[in-house]
């Protein structure tokens, strides 16, 4: 048998042995045996020197090829064997992915807070500042500065909790408007503000009345602010908060602190304007009051109403939440029933 | 204000459906509450003629009537009404008809006698009992004889007339009348209604000034006028007037009172009628004397105050001016001579009186909102004339005038430029002038604008801005463009305080607490709980209930109410926080309380739901402390957070409560709610904290500071100590920090144990001490030396036994 044939036989037997091995340890033994110093290839190579000189390089290179083939075969087979072991282990580790995850503690913002934050973020983006004031207000700021002098009939409209003849629980967040108007330096730029907060009315609590609720009021005053700007701002608000399909309409109304005054309706959430019981078949739902700031309000705060003017609006987040989610009892917002609160976990996204 | 469509049509050419008219009113003038029709939901109700009547054999009050309903055969109907009689024209609900309240009427047997339908009373077909005339209150309604038998009843009862109910805003008192609304609709639809001045058919042989004298305080009654009608005959009003009144929501009474109410609705001018024979001497308008009493028309005796306006004769008050007439001078069936009053009373006094006596009438409502000074006389003239037509008698010549008022009509200058500047429109002066023409405001061009004269009937208009509103609403808000403010730009950002407030909520929510909002107004007892500083109570002057009478001085008591509500609804696991104001007062003399922002939280039950792989244990002090600690840390308040055991809160567990300080500043407390308080609130074991958020906001903050992570490995050494139970973790840690050497980086307590294998009065505590040198690899002997030093000090200073 020629040396070349010997090498071919070593290769064939070696590859067969490698292939039939199912054990990593055994495979290693085969590798050591075949490729080791005492192995058959090494032994065969020793016989090269007995060959004629011109044959040596050819057989030598053939021997190296076989060594490489065996090395490669061992590596491939090892990977196969290792994969098989791993696969077996992985199969054994299979779990029921449908079992529930481990509970984590995560609280939710109150639904009314979520709505207030939505307003705040929207108006911050439009360049408004957020102003908060005291909940105990003076009659002066809550009423008089809002063009509601003592004995004004509209004071009956918002029956108020008084602490004394002079101080009261604010019945609206508009006192912040008067305070801001007094302080603002119009030479530095327009006043654009919203004031979110808790307000109080002397009401008996029932499904649609609460002695405590929330308000977000907005005010923009500059040299040239129009009622069209009010309309555009409110449309933007409705569409950003409810969605692009929502529209608004203005209706005449009356507030002592604005003139003209309007009531603002938004497309009915329930029927999207087609008409339903919720909107009394009008397709519209009243959501806020607004208007052009009454010159008396500006003048009382020391702002020249001939030069400056603008608009104001006020919305009730409680009412918004009731409409948006179909909550039919305002008291639910103040009971803090965990089962109620935890439903609002989408965070207004 | 209930407007019957048919009444408006007398003045205006309107043919749109009532719903569309209502919508137009709502979009242009005032809100509309509802549009209704009396016949809505009714079916097969016709006029019947009772041909004959016999008594029911088995009943002493039922009658068997034979009723012609325009069909071939009369129907046999059993009727129990006391006033039923043969010959009457009545309301008949036919078999298979539907009457008021969605009730179906079928053929039936009444005590064995077949009844083919029902003869109805007004309230049975949907009329409110409040508007049914007394005459028909206890029985069936009987028509006048001229109605056609067999026809549906609706038209003959005004039930086919749509009623538009307006919700008039306080400024639009002018729309609390048919004529006011007609003016408004004329502007909306650009029509020119003819409103005729009434003619009065006076009897020259009688002179009003001879009949009665009147004086009035001009402050109380700007205008006060009387007319006298002699020799009337009191009777029920004709059907058309009764229908007009009940459709307006007013009960018909008699032909004099009904006329005054009709005029009230038409002009918005309340009138009052007195029986002249019951008046003793001259009439005067004055304030009541203290303790004076009057029995009003509703037969209530009322004690008057010196702020109530009265109409009085020589002897006594005979009416509460503008609010309600007196019982002793009212028109009755025997009244012959009538004194009619038409006046403008001071709105403030009327409002206060109506409130004080809880007497809100159609009249008081109008005096409060304002009266058209132009029609005081027209109203009384038309009333006198109508009374004469309906009740006969003679109208005395002239009007007795105690006071009179003709306001100067305001003229307001307006330009197109200013109008467009405010409204954002692009109107020409001519466009604007046309709007005023439609409104019936006369205007005159001057320079580049208009001088607009406001008629007396629009007393709500005083300034330029009022005219902008008129222009805007008649032009139409839908036609207004929609733009956003332009001009100087502003940047909207939250203030640092607002950022902290927002972050504080997000941190606590991330730690598992849900935001609650409870009431700031509470009971005295709850307001005074969990006090973080001395404070007096702030109370409402006139609370609605004692439950919401006092301003809270803590947030926790509201949260405990929340826990109780949840427990009562079988929710045991509650993790809530609330942020808001508390109200402190240093003394009772201080009226305005100081408002301080607080944040508080409660934890009871389990913080996470138990699950197949989550074996939870109920929350405890340390779980809440972990939350509070993380919260304060995340707020970035500068300095160490320290907890000092305290028993100073009576509502907290004396052994499980700590005052919390940051950098030595007291910020609040944490602990277990006292079991007695828990029992009082009916809640389970609850842990709670309350912090002064304002202090946390005000305290200096550390910014995040980056330090390179040490490249050299840290070395950890564990130590186990046996110390007296009185030794606190703080003491141990403080000592370790003090004596731990320059490289001591961190101390972790990993075990605390008392009990078996530990001597009584002792506890075992085990700590890991972590050493790091940022500049080079720590040598073992350096760590050992530092560690040994700490051990020695622990032994020496805390009498610790190192195990
Ligand atoms: Zn709808």
C-alpha cells in the first residue's frame, strides 16, 4: 500500500470515527489520537523521507490536507454535539409563558390630574405660563376685581363659602387673572397664562354637583388679541385634547368678567355630532365658558383697556372627565375608590 | 321663560320648525332649555259630547255616560269625576289611546259595567297640576260649547303649540317677555314687526286721582303707577287666555288676575291687582317696619324686616312689593273695584327679599333682572283695557303716578376699526350699521364711526364692548375666523416649584402609590388630627353640612376616609397619596389662614397583589419608610434624611412613629396610625406619612453630580455585632462612618435578629462594610487595619460584642 493510500485510509477511517461519536470526551480522544504526535498521520509523515524526492512535496501536501480535513471535521462535529447538549438543556428549561408576571407596584395619577396635566402641557407648548394662587381668597380678588361688585345679581349664580365678610373659599380660579394682570409688565411681552386649581361652591353634593371641583382658566392679554384668536385657540384645544375630528361652536352667554361672552360647545363625544341622548340630540356638548376680557376687569387691575385687551376662558376638568369617560356621578372623583382610580392607567397618552 | 310659538307668530313671519327656531335663538341670543309640545306621546284623545248619564248600579260615585265621539254609535264610558254631567263637551281617551305618563287606555269593565275609554282630567293627559285651573283641579275638564265633537282635543287645549323654554342669562332680562323676544327675533330674521300701542277706553266720569292716592320712595320704586277699574265682574277667563297662560306655565285664576299675568308674559312688566274696597286709605311704597307682619297670597304669615319693601295702606302692609301680594287685599269672586299697579321696584331689595322669604316668583325674577321703563304705562293700559273687555266695568280716567323715571338713552361711539380689532373680523362700517338697524338701535354716522343710541328696552348695553357683542352675535359666531394669537412671543415653562410638584407625583406613583383627591373641607375633629404644628381652626361661616365645615390642617385624615371607603367596599389593599393645601392659623383673630402645600400617603394591606410567585407580606413601617426615603432622595433635597422616634402625635402609634428631618429641618412624620384611630375610622392596620411639601420645595437642592467610577476593585468585609436592644442602627452607622477611615465607601445592614440564641435585651446586627480607593488597588492590610479600628470603637463605645 502506497503512503498516499495509507493516508487516504487514515482519513476515511478517521472521519467515520468522528462522525459516529456521540460523546464530547470521546471526540477529544479521537482528535488527540489522530492528530497527536503518536498518531497515524504523524507516523505516515515519517515515511515521506523514504519517498523519491520529487514525490515528497505532493504527498506532504496531501498529508496536510488530510490533517486539516480531520481538524475541521472534529470542530464541526464538536459544535454539533455541543448544540445537541444545549438543545437538550433548553428543552428541559421550557416554561409556561402564559403564567402571570410578577406583580410590581405602580400608582396612577388621578384622572382629573391627568386632564389638568394635559391642559397644562398643551398650553405650555403654546407659550402660556402656569399660575396658581391661594384657595382662600379675598372677596376683592374673587369677585370685585372680576367685575362682580357687592350686590351684583350674578353673585347668586355662584353661591360661595365665606370665612368672614372679606374672605372666602375661591369660587373660581379667576382671582389669579386679576393678580397676574396687576403684576404683569406688558412692556416685556404679552400675558399668556392658565391657572388650574381647586374651587369651591356652596352646593349640596349630588351626582352633578360637588362643593369642591377643579377649574382651569386661561387668559391672554396683549395689544392685539381678537375674538377670532379665542376661537382658534379653543379649536386647537379641542382638537389636541379630544382629537382632530372634534369641532367647537360658540354661543352667546353672559359672564360679568367678559364682554362679549360665549358658551363653547364641542362635538358630542358619544355620537360625534350625529345626535344622541347624551347631547340631547344636538350633536354638541357644552364644555366651557369664554369671552373677551371686560374692560372693567382690565382697568381695575391697572391695565389700559384702550391699548390692551384679550380673551379668557374657563373649563372644568371634572366635567371633561365625566364626558370623556362617561362617569355619571361627580362624587366618584372624590371617594378615591381604588377600583375607580386604577382604571385610568393610560396616563392620557 | 316659556315661549309659545303661536304667540310669536302674531308678530313675526316665522314658518321654520320650532326646533330650528330654538336652535337659532340658542346660537344668537340665549340658551334654550327645551322645545316641547303638550301632545307629544298622546294618541286618540278626542272631544266627546256626553249625551246622557246614569248612575252606576253598584257604585255611589261612578256614572255611566253615553258619549258621542263623532262615530256612528256613542260610546259607553264609566266616569267617577264628581263634576261630570250630561251635555258637557269633554276630553275622551278612546279605546287603545295613550294618555299622559305613557298610559294606555283599553276597553275595560268597571264594577261589571263596560267602559269604552275614559273621560279625562287635564292632569291625566299630561298637564302639570300647577297650571290646572282650580275649577278643573278636582274633576274632568269641560270645554266651551263651540268645540267640534270627535276632533282631537290638542288644538283646543293649546297642546299642539310648540313651547320653547328659554334659559335667560342675567343680562338679558329683556328676553323674559314675548315682546322682548319678538324684538330679538326681528333682529335675527331681519323683520319689522308692528307692535301697536294699546288704546284705553276710559270713562270720563271717573277720575283715578279721586279714587286713590299713592306716594313712593323714589329709591325703592323709580316708577310707581296705578289705574283703577270700577265695577268688574269676576269670572273665569275665556279659554284662549287660559290656554295662553297654562302654556306659559301659569295657572289661570280669574279674569282680572289672568290679565295681569298675561301682561307680565307679554311685556315682562309685573302687575299687581288689589281689591280697592279692601284698601284702607292711601297707598305708599316704603320699607317695612321691624316686626311688621303680612299674610301673603299663599296664606303664609310672614314677619318682615326693615329691608323688605312693602306696599302699605294707612293701616298695614298690603303686599310685599314686587314679590307677592297680600292675602287681605287680593281679588276674590266678589271684587268689584280693582286697583292695578305697574311699577319698577329696586332690584337689590327685591332680590334680598325673595331670598330671605324663599319667594321666587315670575314677578320677582323680572324685577331682579330689570324692567323696560318704556312700557310700564303701556302694560297697565293694555291690562286695564283687557280687564274691561273680559270683566266689564269702567276704567277711571288717568293714571295715578307716585314716581316716574325716564332714563336718558345712552349713545355709544363705535368704529369699524375697533370692532374688527376686537372681533378679528373684516366688517365695514356699513355692515355694522345694518346690524344695528336690525336690532332697532338708531345710529348716526360721525367722523369715521357711528353714534349708536340704545333703546330703553336694552338696559344691558352700556359700553362699546356690549356693542361688539351685539355685532358678533348677529353677524354670527360661525362666521368669525379662527386664528391663533400672533405678535410678541412667549416661552411656556413650568417654574422650578411646579417641576418639583410634578416630579413628586411621578415619583410616588412609580413607587406604587395612586393619587387621591379628597375634600379640603372636613369636620372639626378631622381637621385637627395629625397636626404638624400648632394651629387654630378655620371654619366656614355657613357650611352646608358639618361634614364639610372646617378647612383641613392635614391631608391624612382625608386619606383615612378613603381607606375606610375602600375597606367598606371589600378593598383591603390601599396605597394612596395626595398632595394639596392645608390651612393653618396662628390665632383666632387671623381671618385668612396660611396655606401650606403638603403631601401625604397611606399604605395598608399588600403593596403588590399576591400571586403564584409573589409571596407578599403585609406592608409595614419599613416598606413605607423605603418609599418615603426614595421619594425625598429623588427630590434632590440637600443633606441627610434622619428619622427620630416620636410619640408626639396622638393619632400615631407611639412606638412606631418617627419625625423626619432633612439636613436638620423638620419636614414631617411617618409611622403606623394609632390602633384607636384606625378603629375609629374602621380601617385595618395602616401606615402613613405626611410631609410639608413646601419645606421640601424650599430646601436647597443638590444637582446630580458625576464622579468617575473607581477602576480599582472594592473590598467587602462583614461584621456581626451583639448590642443592647436600645442601640439604634443610626448609632452604629454613625460610629462606623466616623471611625471607618478614608476608604470606607458604603455600609449595608444585612441582618437584624432578636430571639433564640441571642441573650435577652440584646440583638444581633450584621453589616457589610465596603472599602474603595479610587486611586489604587486597596492593600489587604490597609483594609484590615481600618476594619479592626471600627471593631474596637464599636466595642468601646457601644459595648458591642463582635461575633
Ligand atoms: Zn351625542
